[in-house]
C-alpha cells in the first residue's frame, strides 16, 4: 500500500521561527531574500503569514529586491496569447493559466502591462481586468462604457488610476478621457480633452501603452506620443523624433515600425528606418516640457545580419537570401521586421514575422551575437515588456 506523507504544520512553523532566531530577521528579510530570483522567492510565501505579507504586500521589500537583485529579476517580454515569458538570461517560463476565474467568455483583449500587472478588457469591453501572471491574482473593475485604449498608472501617493481614451463622436479628432480610481470606485469624465491630427485616428486602437513611473501614461500614435497626467488631469501630444525617416504602414495591414517602452524610468522610442537602421531615443520630461535624446549610436540590420549570417540563412533557408544587404532590405520593405520596446542594457529585441508566425530575436550590442528565442514555441502578438512581480493587483 502506498504511504501517504503528512505535514506537521506546527513543526514547520517552529522550524521557520528557529531559523529566524538563529540568523536574525533583519538579515533574512533585508539581505538574503531580496537577492533571490523572483521565482525562488515565490516559494517562500507558504512559510508563514508573516513571510506571505512581507513578500506580497511590503513595498520596502520590493524596493530592496530591485536594488539588490537587478540582474536576476528576469525582465523580458510576455506573450499573453502564448502564455509565455521570455528573458535575456535564457529563462523561458510557460505560464499555467487556462481561463481567468472571473471570465464569463473567452473574448479577451490585452491592452498592456504595467509594473508586472497585465490588464485589458473582456466581452467586447463590457468588463476590465487586472491580472498578475505570477501570483494568478486577478481583479475586475466596472466598465467605462468606452471602446477606447486603456492605460494603467500605479503610484504610492495616489494608488492606481485607470484611464480610458477614445475619439469623441461629436467632434472628429477630439480625444475624450475617462478616469477610474479606487477613491471614487467609479468612472468620471476628465476635465481635459485633447485634439489629435487626423492621421493619428486609425492608429489609436492599435497603439502601445506605457507607464514609465511618475504621473504620466503614454500612448503611441502614427507621428506622435499622446500623454495624460493622471494627477493634474492634463493631456498633450509629443511629436516623434526623426519624422522625415519614419517608416509606417497601414494599421489594417501591418504594425508600425516603431515601439515605445521604459528605460531607466523614462519613455523609450525605437524605430526601424527605410534603410534598416535601428534608432533609439529617450524622452526627458520636466514640468510638461519634453526633450528627445539619442540613446544608442546607429545600429543597422545589415550589420547584424553580416555578423550572424549563418543564423539568418539557417532559419530562413526557404527564402533563398543572397546576402545580408538583400535580407535587410527584404525584411524591412516587405514589412516583416519590427522592433520590440527597448529597456536599456546590452539587449536589442526585434521580431521577424513570416506567415503570421513571429520569431523573436535577441541581439547583444556588446558581443554582436544574434540568437533566436525558442523556435519550438508559437509566439503571437501582442508582446509586452514584463518584469515579474509578486505585488497583488490594486483593489
């Protein structure tokens, strides 16, 4: 007969107390735990209620973790449709979720990811969800009665704020903002509206959403970046850099050749030019005055392919590519290559999509090595920058 193993919870609790008394709480909570990878830390939430509250609810602990363990936090990209998290340190984490508990139908639209929290809409915008893929913690908030793009801002001072932005039906090109905060527990119309040029209109629902920190949420448009200050409730439009060399396709055919992300707490902007150049800028902001600064020297897709021609020809052998120059021109002009958001460091991410199958590439700026991320997994859009967190979703 198979023996069943029982767990003595009292002995488990006493052993954790003895460990704390021998080593010391300060050393455990301030020095040892913050240096562990987040997947390892997550295993310790079952030790005791004290450890659970510390790991999942204490903002000081999370601040210590980001300071003491910056290189093994496993930041990377999340593909929610594929339930896959990929990172530059060769960690591939397949998330185990089949259906969020509060979902009444499979109609899910992912909007963006802020501070490790994924959010979007359900049932044709009738419900809005916030979801932590690591802890599986989910919350839902009332419907804004708007089909516009969503933005989530989190701040210790004002908690969290959800913003819905849509084009006004009464006046073409006028953006209307709706704001939701836990203080009121209801949506209200913002006191500020904003005009956008007509060429941005079609791209609004396909825009990327980024919250770098502070008070502002950003949306990417065709030739500009829309921003909304959730504290002062003012909005504006910033012109994208290097507009003369902007490569854009129709939103119903292909994605834009630009991406926005977060780098060192600032908004990052990356683009592919018509010549295959990779350009990166950071947005410096002070008192609603904005300035673009170049982050990297020009990196060219042709140069990347030259250094890694064996990788490219092996993956795309059916295309019969003659040389790196032809390959770079082909992928750019055909609309196959797209940059992923730049988050700083030595890593440059981009995708090449053939037959609706995105392949994610990682290029190291220092070693000039190019590698394909998981050829055996089907990756689908959207792809969001992601830093795993154990923080619960705001209520």
